[in-house]
């Protein structure tokens, strides 16, 4: 894909709510205990 199209799909052009969800998921992935951990205190 052209560079212009790639840039449009970066977080810079996403709505704030979607950017917040992506950032939350990245932070959760850093502290989760294992791959299927979505319910521990650290990952919530």
C-alpha cells in the first residue's frame, strides 16, 4: 500500500476512544500472567 494509506491507519488518525482502547490493551498485555489472562487483578 502507498505510504499515504499506511499513515491513515496509524493511531494518529484514529478517534480518541479507539486510541485509548489500543493503549489499554497494550498496557494490559504488559502485566498479564499468561496468554489467556483477562480476569486477574493486574489485567483489569
